[in-house]
C-alpha cells in the first residue's frame, strides 16, 4: 500500500508495525464489555515502539549480548561493534562532525546534569551568568539552579511572550560579557513552541556564551543538524523517539567535551588508575563510566533506522496536519482554551484548559474513552505559573496518530464538559 497522495506519510501502514496501538482498553469480557480502542496521544511523555526496534533488542539478547570495550572474546567484539555502529547512526542523524562527540547517557535529564556538573563546576565562577527560559522543562532548570547554588552563578530568564513564543527580541538585554551559557529548549513540551535555535545561538555567540539545546521534543519530530544550529551541546532521550528507556544522548563539540573533566567516575572512563589518582580516558568513554545500556543503545540505533526510513521531513509535515486538526477540533469548542503559539510556530503538542473542569477530570474522561493524554504541570511549573494556571491537559502526537483519533479527542472533551462543567 502506498501513501495516500494528500498525506506526507501513511499512518495506517506504519501503525501495523506498532502492536500496542491495536488494542482495546478497559475490556471486561465477563461483563460483555469489549472495551474501547486505544488512541495514544501521550507521545510527549514517551513514544511506542515498532517491532523492528523491539526485535533489534531481542536479537541482541539472543545472539550477540556481552559487555563492551573490555572483553576480548567473540561476543564482546560483536557487542562493541553494535554499540559503535549505533553511535555512528546518531552522529549521522544529527549531522555531527565526529562519532566521538556522541555520549550515551540515560536520557535528556542526565545529559543536562552532565554538562552542569562537569562543564559548570569546572568553568563557572561566582558572578558568571547563565540564561535559561521560562518555558523549560525542570530538567533544564533545576541543574542550573543547583549549579547557581554551588558556584554563585546568577540565572537570568528569557520570558515567554503573549504570542506563545519566546521573547527573543529581549535576549540581547540579558546577554553580556559575564554570560557563560544560554540553555534552552528547541520545542516546548507544554506549548509545542518551536524556538528559533540558530538565531538564539547566533546571539549567544556574539557575547562568547556557549549554548545548550534541550532537544528532547524536537529530535524525534524534525530534522536536526547540529552544525547548522551552531550550538555547543544537544541533549535528547531515546524513549521519546520510538527507542527504549534508559538511553539518551549528549552531543557536544569535540574540543569542548575534550576540555571537560569526567562526570561519573568508575570503569571504562579512565586512561590509567593508581591507588591515589587517575587520568581520564579519551572521548566518548571519558563520560561513559560503567557498563552502558548495551541493548538499549542498539535499540536506539534501530529507532534511528526506522525514523530515517519514514523520513523526518515527512514526520514533521504530517504532525503539522495533526496539530492543525487538533486546533480545528478543540478550537471549535466553547470553553476550551488552547495554550501556545499559532500553528506555524508549533510542533505536535497541544495543551489546553477546559473551563470549570479540572485537567485531571478531563484526562480521566478521555482515558475511559481510550484516549491517553497527560494532565498536570508536565514538569514545567514555572511555565504554568506564567500562564496563570496550575495544570493543563496535553495531547501530543506522533506519526502513527490519525485525524480520526483527534476527532475522538474532541468528542471526549465535550463529554467531560457535559459531566463536569458548571451547569448554568
Ligand atoms: N518530558 C513530558 O511528559 P527524560 O525524562 O530525561 O527522558 O526527559 C526529560 C525532558 C527534558 N526536556 C524536555 C523538553 C522534556 O519534554 C523532557 C521529558 C516528558 O513532557 C516527561 S516529564
């Protein structure tokens, strides 16, 4: 079956690779209840896995699994080759100059903490400044707050404009010769706002500041080119891009990473150890202490193969269609407020509020209709403070979602209004 001419990809064909999407939830055969079809719209939290990714990890455990780097035997060589191959896949996926710049971590959170602990502790001093934004996930706020506490660094904040976009025109007023780093998200996990990464990087460079891009919500959904971004660090997670949990990436410029001290100490990250001291190893191993998540790294490589096969441009274009549909469906409902920017600045994340209905109640009604969304602050409390709400309901899409699922979302929101909304 080929893609229908009007769509950039064929979600029905692709869904066939995702067994989990084909189930009915809340079935109770003894009571004659056949359940409801699952509509998985919680992809900002984590994504589902195609058979190919699962199979790559089964193959690893059934045929090639062993520890890497250290063992001088056949299986160890197989595992080491497989991990190296995955590293090269990530390198090409990001258009990074060198594979050694790809550090495997446990995820975005660990990648950012690595930079804050290693680079921050080594190179920041009291009086230095770091700029973060008001729309960050806690993973890109708390590590800098902790660094500020440890080192006396001052944090400055780029605000969210009323148009749902970052107030980039005010960025120059936050930058000066003391600015060491600008750390910001490429896509907001709440508003879906796509930030102008290259523009922010260019402004930071003007004062000699480094840049860290939290790409957890962008790498899975649109083409990434770290060289055209011009940034210094990029962090993202495998589990948000049809890969496994427990694996993520920190990409950094080679000379910068090479100037940084290790983050965690242990096996694999050293050159030589004496009883009282050690010398650190080469990149990337310096930042990969201990046994890595071998099967998960291989699974991440398989996820990249799959995403390349579908095409990142097609994924982005298709998600634009889904987001437009969500705006159309939810925007037509009285009492529903959609947060965030207009469609041209927005990725496939739609957070909304329903007047007089708590986000948890909205999510519960949706859940009983088989529709999985997230309700709460989505680990972005300061952003919700800025919006003046404690919580929101969030639908977040991936290439295997359909416009029909979004129609069901709209119908279920109406049901939530009927059940919980204030009766006038
Ligand atoms: N956001 C969400 O539901 P980890 O947990 O390390 O894989 O990713 C952290 C993280 C960092 N930055 C952004 C922009 C993110 O969206 C996330 C994870 C999930 O929005 C879980 S809280």
